[in-house]
C-alpha cells in the first residue's frame, strides 16, 4: 500500500512546507488564506470560456463558476467540489485545477462555492452541493452541456461531497449521475485505520488536522454518524454510479478510500481504483501550474481516460 519513499517531487513539496504551522494550530481565516495562496497563479490556464453564475441555494446565494472547454457542444459536465476540510477552499483555491481538469478530460467543469464551517456546519455544504447538482442537471443545455453526461467529482472533503451527492441523488430520485470521481475522499470517521497511524505526521496533512477539521464541521457529535456526512456508513451501495477512486500510499485517508472502493465493487458498481503508493494527500491538485508534478499529471491523465471511456 505504501512505497518505501514518497515521490521525489512530492517529498520536495513536503520539505518546503515543513516550517509552516499546522492547520490545526491556526485561526480559521489564516487556514483559508493559506489554502488560497498555495495554489495561486499569475496567469490562469486558458479555457474556452468561464462563466460566473449565482443561483438560489438552500442558504441564500450560491456562487458557481462554469469552465467550458474548446470544442464542439454539447459537453459532458462535471460538478467539482473543492477540498479544504469543509473549512477552507473555494472558487479561487481550485481555479487553476478546474481549468487543467477540464482541458485534460475535455469536459465542462462547474465549481461550487459551497458554504464553509464553522460558520455553516454540517449539513450546509452537503445541501449546497446537492442543490447545485440539481440546478446544473436542469439547466445544463443553457451553457452548452449535456445533462445526460453529468459527473460529480471532488478532492478530499470535496470527494466526500461528490460521494454523498451520488447517494442523495439515488435516495431522493434526483439527477441521473453518469459517473463519480473521488479523489482521496474523507468517507469515514477517522479512527482505527492503519493509514492514520502510518501517515498521521509528516505528510502535508496530519491526524490532528483531520480531528480539527471535523470539530469545525460537526456542531453535534451525532452528526458524524450521518450517512450523508461519512458515506462509508451507508448500508446500501447498490445503484450508485460507476466511479474512479484515487488513493495515495502516504495519505492518512488512504485506507478509508480503499474501503470505499471495495464497498462499491461489492455492490456491483463498476470501479476504477487508482492507487499511487508514493503519493501524499492532495497530490492530484499539484498537476496544475505552478507545480505540474509528474505523479500528479499521471493521475490526472488516468482520471481523464476513465471519464472518456465512461462517457463515450
């Protein structure tokens, strides 16, 4: 499950971050500022078009950013839910990645600026993610997209939201989701996983960080047992859309991602599980400029291949 060493480029990234304070030691606003700053670029990667749109969400205005690729309409459309522990991240932190993702896979991408904890604890992010997916399913043709080729995707906490939206759409007889892309999702309470013990210190995100993020996200302890908080707790995986699941050998969330892929497979869902044994948490986002790391680019190419195969 884990290589002897992290990939050299990812190890250099870790070492450059070693002197930075841990997320759990900082005020929320500083965590948000750092998250935006790490992935900021001066010249964003060009795409066919970018449309900023605000829709009516469960808690008021819900901003979306729609990235359209070059090429012929209609485009397959991917809902993208950003990571950040449900506390940080947004349209700016993942702007460059959404551009790179859309260009690599040849799909439109709709980034969702869902409400963040602790100001908006669970289930605010979940309800925003689902509402945005419903809106896109109903309005995709307005911006040249095909609602029959609707994908949900996300990284880390965003991977959780993508998985949860797939469950909610099935449970609520909602949008017909063609595919799901789950990048190292947080899908389970973080106890009793070997990867927490193995990778809980020294690999970008720590076990203490995960605990801190959960403390911000859950106003009540009982909420952490809700299947729409941690979808690995769901009793039934039948009827969920086919999936790509990405895990990394040096990620504290590795084992729960592996377990989620296994639960999907056991339920008869087609799963493409890509495990990169020398990778850390959040590594796929490092496929975009200014990083463009080799392992990250490889993973993004694998995801794009899965999408093209699933949607052809």
